[in-house]
C-alpha cells in the first residue's frame, strides 16, 4: 500500500493486491474526496506527473483518471494553468454523496466487494451543462421520442379489463412481446429462435448481469475486445472475473489472438465494434464460432445499435450462424426508443433457458408489465417500424453532416464506424495533438469529444487506439450544432502556438491525414 501525504498531496491509498485496477482505485478515491467536500470546488489538483511520482505509478494511469474526471464533470482543466475541482459539480452526484455520507459508517463495515467505478449511463450524472456542443456517444435526441403515440398506447393497455397490474407475469417476459422480438430477429438479423429463448430485461445491462450470474465466478476467464464497452467489462469485474483483452483491427476482433483454451466467456460487439465501429468480417465470425466450440466457451453478442444501418444490409448476426448453441444475443431498445425505458432482451441457447429464467425470477420476478405491454402495441401497430425509419433518416443526415464537417476542416480524415450506429471514431494523424490533448482543448472551448480512455470506453491501455482515436456521437446534436462544434475545434487548433499543418480550401491550406 502507498499512502500519499505531502505538500499539495492528496490522501490516496493504493492496494496493489486489489481486484480493482489502479485507475479505478484512484478515480474512486478522488471522486469521493470531491463529493465528500474534502476537495472543494476550485481546489487545485496535483499535476499528473507529481501524483504519478508520489504513487509510484505511470503518469499515463493518472492522466486517464484525470481525463475521465474531466469528462464526467468533477474536474476542469485550465489551459496552461492546471487542473481544478469543477466549480459546478453534477447535482445528482452531490445528492447521492450526501445519502452515502449518512450511511458510511455502516457500509464500510459491511460492504465486502470493492467499489466498481461504473456510475451508470445517466446523462444527468455527467456535468455537460458547461458544454455548448457535446458529441458524447450514443445519446439520443429527446425531441425525437414519439411521445404522442407512446402515450396513446400506455392509455390503451392500462385501461380496461385486460391489464395485468395485480399479478406476477412470466419471469421471461410478456409472451406477445417475445413473439414479436423473435419475428424481428428472424427477419432483420437472420436469427431463428423460439420466443421461450428470449428473456425481457431492463436494458442490455441486465442481460449482461443474467449471463454473468450463469457463467462467471471468482477468477473465471472472460475475454473482451480491447477497447470495449465499460458496462460489460466492469460488470464482469464486479463478479471477480479475470479479464483478458483481445485486440481489434479493421475486421473486428482479432480471432487469432484469442487464448486457445481456458476462456469461459467472450463478450463481443460484431456489428459495430464498441467504440471503434469496425464490423466483424464473416470469415472471422465463422472462425470465432469454431474457436468457441473448441474451447467450450460461450459468446455474448451485444448487438446494441444494429437498427441503424446506413449502407447495405447488416451481416447475419453471430447467433444466426451458430450451429453449436454457444451464442447469447443481447438486444436493446435503448438506441431505437430511449435508454430511460430500460427495455432490452437476452436470447439464450436452448440449454440455458431454464437457468436464465430462474436467474431472472430471482433478481426481480420479471420485467414491469406496463412497459412490455406498451412496447408490444407499439410494434404490433406498425408505429415502431415507422419510428425506426424516421430515426434512421435523421441520424443518417447527422452522420453525413459530421463527416462533411470533419472533411471540410481537416481534409481526408481517417474515420471508422460509418456504416452503422450512432457514433464514429476519428483516428488522428501523427501531426495532430494526441486524443487526450485534443479532448482537453475542445473541452476548454465548450466542445465534448472523447478519447478512448475518457470513460466512454474500457481501455486496457495497450491498444493502438489509446492515444490517437477520438469518439464522436452524432445522435444528440443537430446539424447546426455539429457544424458549429467542429468549426470551434478547428479554430482552437489553429490558435495553438504551433498549429498542426491541417488546412482547407476555406483558407487553411492543404489537407493532412491518411
Ligand atoms: C456497447 C453497448 N451495449 C449496450 C448499450 C446499451 O445498454 P442498455 O441497453 O443497458 O441501455 C450501450 C449503451 O451505450 C452500449 O454502448
């Protein structure tokens, strides 16, 4: 253990034998000091180099923590001056901290699992009010929610004699909704399943929890893409899994680099790799299934945003190609309808049906009936199909606008993830500031763009994308905001003492980047 207490030192204790990463420990402790009022708004934070020296760890680890605290609104970086506790802390975090403070003496005695630094996905938790243009990935535009029709169906299902408010429902979910999902998966994703293989969940996050309850215990080897979705990696960590990073490239997860044996579970995002947006090639899909069969491993296929395919048709889902019964499929309505609905589903191979239903029943005896019934009517009436078409139209225009704005200001930019989804990845050329610096520069000018290590992704730290890739979501910013936000980044770069040699036809000279 290392205890830091010196001039300008912050009391941080690192436990090198802990299951929790060093990054997670520092993040947690700094956040607690801020929320507990021990570090007051406006207080300076030691330079990353200083804290790294004191803790005898790499500076990069500290930088990643600072990036994340900045992105989530706890810290603020002032150019050429230093890093400070944000003057305006996220209110919901403060309220939560007050509640925790009153419970603290009891909790510290009874909580035996280490805290996992996943604060959930709620946008309210993040302090983005100071941002004029926020390209946070995968957030939806609230104005596009179909309020009127949704209310109509809530009214329809909740009045009359056919309601199920007073009784427990099937823990697997409403049969009619599961039938519709099974039909949809057959048509849209090439997956042939019976409705009893589907468990309705509170978003994909609960589906991940169910899968982990079935398959993960202390030291289970779980492989994930590197980088990957933090909601998955941190969840497996919370079950004490041992995580194994597997590199990704333009064809998705590099199957050749998977361990040959020992892995129980692999979490993968084949349609639109999170966060880089690559699509797993068909050749690799088949090799992956072969690997799972040989290893005796299960695969969780997270198909979080395949409803938004802009070019061509999506490849058949992994589960649709699976003859061995080793794939579990995660679907969600968080991207098509809204994350606040908390509606998703897990599709399990036949042998796991009973175990998954029992796990769901133990957790909460099944998903809330009203949401499921409303969603069923929404799909049955054709309103869901219309809504999806409308969303695709808006979001594809925003995607095109973002690509055009980046090209306009920075020339032939290298982008990935354009075919589908609600965000893209921008791979910066060598002569640009690195992703972390550009993120900080943009933030200081009121624009949110996100490096891989900023908390938007789980980065094991050794990927080729760690330093030079930025993630930009385009679903919650309109076309005006997209143009203005990218313009502002271009202006900020041009104002640097040594601007990178980008330029455009509009006056900054020729283009750089591959
Ligand atoms: C890779 C990935 N999977 C799943 C989700 C959705 O999670 P949920 O369905 O729990 O809202 C997200 C949300 O951003 C995501 O990025």
